[in-house]
C-alpha cells in the first residue's frame, strides 16, 4: 500500500530514505491519477523492502510540488539519496514503471 506524504513529512519520508522512493505527485481532480493508483499499490507490495512508493497531493502540498517543478499530474519521480534520479509525466503501463524502479535499484 502506498503511504501519503506532505510538505511537512517529505524530507524525512523521501529525501532521508535508505531505499529509493517513487513519489506519485497527484491531484483529486486527475482521472489518470486514480487509474494508476491500484497499479502503484501492486508495485509497492512487489518492491516492499527495496523501494518505497508514496503519494503527495500536489494541491494540498504546493511547496514540494513547486520545488520539484511539477506542472502536470500524475508526475512520478524516483528519489535516491535525496536526489531525483528519474521522472515521468502522465500515466504509464506497469512495465514502464517497473523499468523506472529497477533502474533506481
């Protein structure tokens, strides 16, 4: 299951993580965001212990979204050691997300 992060918890939950973290920048009004949510939950279970997958509501947490230049939803960014190592905009098939996660390991 994916966890929710906020502007207040982003540094601790994402930037300071010992494992790579995929951040799903999403919004309530975004249909593709809702379509990929079950896929992200599946991947969170599949990669448990190796990668964390978290969600950040960009409307409720504009500071973090703005800091990372998020202009469209969903934006899926992988952070490793506090840095963005890959970023995709828009819904992607599970295989593409797996490739993104595997590249970060």
